[in-house]
């Protein structure tokens, strides 16, 4: 990646201000929204793993396809996130949590970020085409939804932006599954629904945590437009929508259904608690961190219960 104003080896004349290797890594992590990138690639892994299980094929025998799938999906997601940062640099200047992104500080030039984002997206989708065209199609649909429909069109205009963004993230397990076989199966479809409904209350939690920043930047997130109480109610509705979905995955076994149901019930309890808790930020933090735990535990449970010999 081309560095903009600063150079890795260049030491500023101001004492203590050094653009070091660690600063470069921190900038790259910020540009790629590290946690977001991981949260999008993990479902790809899960989808691929489950596809090998239900297709009755060996994961090891398809390891080359797995590598292409992971690298391709990672580059596609990374490209989308870079384009998001490139386009939203004016908003990032207004928000405390994004003021240190390299597009704002000038460590990376906007031209370099734009070029790298387009190149990463293109290379990622081409690599996925080497697995199956269906996998590449789902990657493109997710990319298009996030970059064009979410970033360019809806985020600054409608509270619907949260739903649109959730659709883009829901394509990720389909990418992994389709690299092995067509995703016209109840398992990847259920994964799509889980990722969709999961992401909305997760994003609502972020919007409440950063309420003042979104309001100052003029981003029409639901708590800014309709209020925090309405957002809490909407969050509980979407969390409740997750409750019956484990039943669609009965093929994963009773243990999975029990664990998934417990995860859902606990999240509903946390959600309902928001109606009685006066500290909205505390409630939003609880929801945010639990949503991350929920996703990781759920996806890894799917892989564990389908591990050869687990039953």
C-alpha cells in the first residue's frame, strides 16, 4: 500500500513523533477495521467447513480451494472496507473513534486508499472465481450492497442503512458454502438469516454507544432519528427473530440447538433489561460485547459439532 504524507522510515523533526513500523501496522488495522474484517471472514470459514460436512467430502482434499476462498473473501471484504473509509473521510473527521484513521491523519493518501480498495476487491473476486462462479457472485453481491447501497447511497440518508448493511454481511457464509457446492440448502440459508438478524442489534448497540458522535456528524442512525428507547425496542425485536432459527439447523444435532437456544435466550434477557436500566451506554456496551461473544461461540459450535467423530 502506498503511504501518503509520511514515510515509514522518515523521522519527524518534532521529538517523540516517529512514524514507526508499529504505527504503520496500527494504521493498516484501522483502515481495514480489524475486528470487522475478522467478523466477516469467520462466517466464510464456517460456511466452507459445513459445506464439506454436508457434501460428504474431505476438508483436507479441498484445502487448496479453502485457501483461495479465504484469501479471496478477505481481499474482497478488505477492499470494501477501504472504499468505505475513502468515501467517509469527512464523517470520520467528525467522530472521536475514527479521527485516527490514516485517511483522516493523512498517513495514507486518499488516492492510494481508493486504488488499493478497488484493486483488493477485484483481485479477491477473481480469486473466488477460481473456486466457483457462485461463490464469486455472493462476494460481489455482498461487496455491492456494502459499498454502493450502504456506503454511497443509504448511510447518510436513511435509518434503513442498518438493514442494508446487515444484508451485505449476511452473504459471507454463502461464499464459503458455494465454494464447495450450490448454496440452495437450508443450512447456508439459515446462516444468512442468522447473520442478518444478528448484525442489526449489534449495529444498534454501536449507534447508541456513539450516539453523540453520529448526531454531530449528521448520520441518521436509528437512535439519532427515533430515540434510544425506540432503538432498544427494535433491538429486542430483531434479537427475538433469532430464537426459532436454530430449529432450522436440526441437522447439526441436539447439542447445537441447545447451545444456540441458550445464547438466544440470554441475549433476549440482556435486551429486555434495557427497558429497566437507566444507563443507556452501559446497556449498549453489554449488547455490543455479548453480540461478539454470541457470534464467535455460535459459529465455532457449528464447526465443533460437525467435526469428524464429534458425534
